[in-house]
């Protein structure tokens, strides 16, 4: 799909319908972008369910962003000549998607969008009975064409990164967990708290998704939200980080570009946490 001929008016117009059918925002946008790219991935999409609600309902980055990032990571894997290039392109495309999302919502955080603490039953009930959930459906409908456009734009000019060395903390976790090369590239955009934004830990989300994918391959009909291993991953993560979840707080860094993040990881940054997540 060529960004020079893509017309946003021709973009997907069924975001709300897909959301209602699939049930989670993360899966919805993984599905929508995969469909636009012509490469559906049912198991991988289903495995993204736990990223909804801002990483296992923790209220951080909206699941739409995690799902969209997985899709552009998969497309980067297909389009690029090597892993370094694919990681750079996946991060760049994730940043493009996030910029588009922020223009529409002025925030990337689920809790600020939904006004809901999904871990609190009363807050969750209020989210539905107040009709606030309709905002998420409407957001899916309105942002879907913009998400596709920003993804395509972010995936262009891949030749710029042809000889660049690029490392993603999320990819490192996936690798240690035995993920395939394609799966490693799919989570690449999670780097540095999703697109180097410094928000909720991308390595954590990568570990959650890989664990969920394993579950989906074994449990064809059961929701990965029922996977007890995910709670263990989250508990191990919070123990290792002293209950911190923001990348900027954990790493003590604000990554300005690919090189900053690559240098940090290559020098052993977050190595202990990466190992903890991979072994959890």
C-alpha cells in the first residue's frame, strides 16, 4: 500500500463494528491494520487482548496503540531487509501512529480517555452505565482511517535505516522468550515505553503478549485474559521495578532517538529486568 495514493476518506469505516465484534481495543486495531496490509493473524491478534485497558487494565497507553504497533511491526518485518532496519521502521511507524492518536485524543493513556479504573468494580460499572464506553467505540470509528494513514506514512522511507544499528528492549525480551524473528519484530515498536515515549514499559507488554500468544496456541477457544501466567508476569515486574511501570522512571532515561535507546540497551540498561520478564 503506497502512502502517496492512500486517501484517508477511503480508509476503514467499520472501527466501531469491529470493536463490538472482537471485544478489545488492542485486538481491534491489530486486526484493522493487518487487514489493510493484507496479512490477517488471528492468533496473534487474539493474544493482544491483555494489552487492552492500558496494559492489563493498568490504565497506561491505550490498547489501540499497542495493537496498531504490533501490526506495523509485522509489516516492517515483511518489508525490510534485516532486523536492524525492521526495528527502526517499526519504532518510527509506532511514533507516527502515536502522533496521530495524540492529535485526536490529546493523551495516550487509557485512564485519561475512559475516566475509568478498570481494576475497580465500581469504576468499571460506572464506565458502562454512564455511557462512557461509547466514547471508545466512537474513537475506534473516527481514528481507524487516521491510524492506517499514519501507519503507512511511518513505514515509508525504510531505506533511511538500511545501515543503521537498532535495538529494542521489547525485541530483546521476546528473543529470550523464544519468539520467532517475526514475533520479535512485531513487538519492536514497544521500545522505550512504546515508540520511545517513556510511558508504560514496552518490555513488560512484549512479555505479556508473548505469554498470551503461547496460551492462544494451546487454548484455541479460551480467552488469553484467563491466562494465570499473566498475573505472575505483572507481579514479577512490579517486584523487580519497586512498583514502577513508566519506562522513564525505570530506566532513568528520556530517549530522544533510536541511537539513545540502542546505546542504553547495549550497555546493559534494563538487562536485569529483561531477564526477569523473560523468565517469569
